[in-house]
């Protein structure tokens, strides 16, 4: 499960605790884009994105790791524990291995987003050990590169790779939008079911754009790898995660092959 906003007032965290109590064994991979942007601004670094990926220089990646792994991650762990659950935090560098990510420009040129990683491996043993003992693993989306350096990874991509490696049955992406919208300004244009065959056309038309690109691409990859149920859910709605996981409530966007 991916959730960028699992801390705060504990709404999502409360649902995660409930799911763990029902024996579902949730694994939480969190983001923190807004907090990172604020921290970078305070350090005089501008936020820049290419194809939904945050361009990350060497100075910025140190800030990213601090915000994600030393600030947001412990906050989420503490919230889960305060709500009666048991959680253990992991820096993504303990769980994810990566190689440097290169992007392709419109003309096929190579684009360098800096210290951004493409997840190539997942250490599943620590996560499985937690789940076996009723502990909720909480993982930040950074990774250790082949060169031993820390890289920033997209949280949606990291969550999908974790789900694939763990052979999870369900993957839920949570954000602050209702799901995939045909018109980003109109919630009534929600796409309730998205097939992989539609993705390229929706990219060309601009429906899938910016941060939705890595989210949708990683969801399709997870579906093709055998994750049975994949959803985009609005984390702002009360108990959205619990409803989706427990009773499959009609909300958000479902990804199918």
C-alpha cells in the first residue's frame, strides 16, 4: 500500500491498524512530496519535475532522505503505535536497491533527473518478518544505488515494486485526488476502471500527465506481474482505505489488464 499522508490526524493510520487487526498484513510505503518541497524551499532549492519525477541534485537528496526517513517515517510509526497498532520504520535504503534513472525526452534524447533511482530490488525478508509478527512495516521511498549512494525514488513506483516482490494480492495508491480524472478540475469525470490498453491513448491526450504518469505506469506493471487488485483512492475521505480493502466500496479508480 502506498500512502503519502498516513500521518497527520491518523485517519489513514487508523485504517491501517484496523486492517492489521483483521490479519491482512498491510505494508505501508509512504511519500512526502509537500514536506520535501517545503524543506527544499527553505534551503533555497526550487522544486522541478520531469515526467512526474522530482529532479534531485546531490544537496537535495540529503534533504529528501532526512525529511522522508528521519521526520515523516517516525511520525507515521508513532501515530500507528499511539492508535494501538505495532509499527516498525525502515529507511528505504534498508529495503530498496536501485540504479540511476534516466528519462527519455520527446525526441528520444536522454534526460538526467539527478539522484533519482529506479528500483531494481526489494529486501522482502524484514517486511515479511514484521508481518509474521503482527507488526506494520513503514517504509520511506529512498534506495541505495549500485554505487552505494542514496537515491530518491518515486513513492508510487517503490510501493508497486514492494507489492510485486511480496506477491501482494492488493495494492492501493492513496493521494489527495479522487482517482484518475478525465478532467483534472472535475471530480465527476472519474474513470472508475482503467485498462492497460487505454493508458497510451490517455497519455497522448494529456489525461494521464505529470505525477499520474509514474503512478499509472507502476500500477500497470504491478497488474502484469500478478497483483490481483489495484486501486487509486482518495486518502482525504474518511475510512477510504478500510472501505476499499474490506468491502470493496465503489470509489476511486481500479486498474485492470
